[in-house]
C-alpha cells in the first residue's frame, strides 16, 4: 500500500487506484469519483484524456506529479498542482480542503 493511499483510507476515503491510463479510462466509464489525485504520466502515457474526463465530470482534481508544472498540457491547469515528492498528509489535506470548499 502506498503512503498516500494509506493516509486517504485513514481519513475516511474509499480509494480506487488505476496504475495505467487504460485502467483509469475503464474506471471512469464505470464510476464518477468524488475527487481524484492524478499523476501526469502513468506507465502507458500522459493522462491528458483522463484529466479531461475528470474536468467534464466536474471532479475536484489534485495533480500530484514529478513532472515540472511548466509546459504541461493546459488540461492539467484545472487541477491543484502538488509536486512530488510531497508529504502524504499535505496531499490529503489539500484534497479535503477542495472537497469542503467546492
């Protein structure tokens, strides 16, 4: 279990994970999450399509990535950028704040 995943579960979130863009597209076809934490790059590519689907569904989005925020495709600007590495507590707190203040 990832540190961030454990922190979110401890905060009361039901956590679903996708390790690839393909898994994420399948997940979003079946469910609408209350919020999302998205890395820019997964093992099978950049998550531009996934970010677009989350924005279309008005899902609060944290972009948690090691990719430099400068030069990212514009779709990622709709999310709150949190650079890696970061403290899992900080990421969870940001997500909780976003959900409390839509």
